[in-house]
């Protein structure tokens, strides 16, 4: 999960492709805080109170722990992004972004042409690095929601914040060119105070779209707006990105999100279990954190599965936690191909239909269910799932996953189907 070792590297450099003055290099996780004590004041207070853990008020996506027993079915929305000492620079930067008063002003009030960027970072762009599941989207989308709540709309009714995946941006540009509305799209995006672009690698090789993005970034920079991008790899390691875009990105601030360590893992588990109606002793949280995978997505998966074994209101103690985590770690991981087979059989379809391009309603539903279960029960990424399902892209797979994730709580038929399928899959894997 989150690439990065003992410290969070924050790099700022000037690329030859975009010769503008870059901020000084920030070596390691203490660099920015050391040069600006006010930036880390809140972080230091929070860390002192919670063993170095900072809880950024950025709500995460909603997850569900489903069960045939109503008392053990629960929903979970993480109320904050948990940053331990290993991510103290990430916490400091986002606290500055969340606290900055210039985000509440309109461009004409706070950002005349060439003025300092909104957000108080001294740079106009922020690049978040980390593998799938590291929390990039949690941070980026959460920041967008926070700024949108603060800024609202302009007097003309225009949104001042835009959150797009790279695939969304590509499709919108293509559509705007096709129907000759590109000028309207440009005005919409370039008037934003914050533009967030998730899953940057998806733009690789799209020459016209990349050029459009570069011009958009230049316009945002001139107006003092902030651009935030998320990527699994550094721009220079992504074949197909233009030198111009790489230069723009590297002239800003780059944050690499590190894997959560013990204190952050315990806080993640506590938030998840509390949100699902359970509580746990300190010993239980430590036992779970020490045994469970450090990857936040897998860690929360452990919490969800343990929750399904407990009744609402249960206080999880250390002995029970050790027993449950032992059972969970012994749980075999089913092959993704077997999950496809079970889902196809359940819905009475040939397995090949799930990997086909068919848009028949029953096939679309079965395919979405297969995506959800593969993501939940295996360590495969959205990209890997898409590849095995006929070459579907990351955004398509993510859309289908979230569709089932949202629907399962209110759709009793779907919830029952997921329960039946889970049992069939896990029994088959254990056989």
C-alpha cells in the first residue's frame, strides 16, 4: 500500500520543461513545518494529545458490513483521514489547506492576476502520490468537499470547485470538442478556485487532452487557484505525459503518502468499529493492528468482517480480538476467476458474458456484483479487475463497485444475493 518508508518525502523542483521559480526543496517530513511553525501548530497539539495521530476532518466514502442477521448489518463512514507521525507533513499541509481563509473569497477578492495561490502553500499545485488504496482519493475528494462547502457558488451560479477523474476530464474534453462547447468547458474549469484531478495516469498518451490540461493549469495559476492531482507514480515515471505537464506538476508540492503505522492503524480500526456500532478496548485495537495488514483498505476489510461476527453494542476485548483476527487471517483468498464462475452461475449466465461488452440489464448487474466481490474478497486493484473483465478502465470498474456498495444497504434482494454469493465463494475457497 502507500509507498514510502520511514518519512514522507516532499519534493519540490523545477523542471526544464517549465522554467518557473519553484519553492525550495523540502527534505523529509519535517521540512515545511520547520520553515513555517504556524503550519504545524495544530498538528503538534493533535499529536501530543493522540500519540502523534492527526485526524483530518475529511469524511471518507461509505462502506457497508452486510449480514443476514439485522443486528450485525451496519454501515461505516470514516469521519476523518487518519495521519500518523509517518504522515505528519501530509497532515500539516492539509491542515493549512483546510484552515486557509483565502478559500472563502472569490477570485476577484483574493486572487488578482499573478497573486499568491489559494491554500497558503506558496505554490499553485499539489501532487498526491501513493498506490491504490493509500488514501489519495479520500484526501483529494475530501478537500474538494470541504472547499465546496466553504465557497459555495458564485453570483452567477457557477461552482468554484471541480472534482474530476482523469477519465471524466478526457470524456468532457472530447464531448466539448465534438459539440463545439469547448469554450464553455474552459470557462467552467478555469474559473474554479480548486480543481481536483484524480487518477492522473489515465491521461497518458492523450496529446490534445494533455495540452488542454496544461493551458487550464496556466489559467488557474494566473488566477491564484489551486490544482490538486493524484497519481500512483511520479509524473516522470508515467510514459505518455507531456514534458509541459510534468514541468507544471513538478514546480509545485509533491506529497507521498506513507503506509499507516501502529498508532494510525489503531485509530482507523477504532473509527470503523465505532461507526458500525461496536467498541473495543485499547488492548483489542492493538492486537488487531499488530496482526492485520497495514494496507488501509485491507485493514478496514478486517474490521468489516470482524463486525459481521459481533452483535451491535458488543465491546471487543483483546482475547476475542486475537481469536477473530486469527480466523480472519486463516481465511483463504478465493481466485478471482472462481468468483466470476460463482457469480455467473448464480445469475444463470455464461461466464463469458461477464467479460463481454454486452449492456443487457441482467448482465450489467451480474458484472457489477462480480466487480464488487472481487474487490472485497481479493487484493486485486481496480486496474487488475478491469483487465480481467475485458479490458475495462479504472473509472468504469470503480463506478460499478460504488454502485453496488451504495445499493446493498437499501436493496434487500441485492443484499441477500451478496450474502449467498459470499458464502458460496468462501466455502469453495476453503474446500
